[in-house]
């Protein structure tokens, strides 16, 4: 093999290695950059979701407390109503009692 041919082959191998290395480095840079952007968006969305979750939890707790109070009031009213109905439907009162 002549020195010119050997030089051409070595130059071609060098060019291929250089292009492969630069493509790999560019791909790694792009992946790192995309990961950074995804992490930033993930953090932003997590913050917003946590804020919405806190807001909804507060509203749900308020509604739960309000409904619990209303249900307790209705339970008291129903108990009073049961007592009133029991008094109305109780055994008939006799005007004269046989005590002998």
C-alpha cells in the first residue's frame, strides 16, 4: 500500500470519528437541554397544581363543615318532630279512670 492511500484511509477514519463524536456530543447537549426544560415545566406545573389542590381542599372542607352543620340541625329537627308525633299519637287519654 502506498503512503498516499494509507493517508487517505486514515484521514477518512479521522473524519468519520470526528463526525460521530460531534454528533454524539450534540445529541447529549440537546437531551440535557430538553431535560432541563422539562424539569422547569414540571416544577412550574407542580407548584400550580399544589396551589389549586390547596384551594379546592379548603373549599371542600368549608362545604363539608357547612353540610355537617345542616345535617346536624336537620337531625335535631327530626328528633323533635318524632317526639311531637309520639305525643300526638300516644295512647288515648281517658277522662275517667277506674282506680278501684
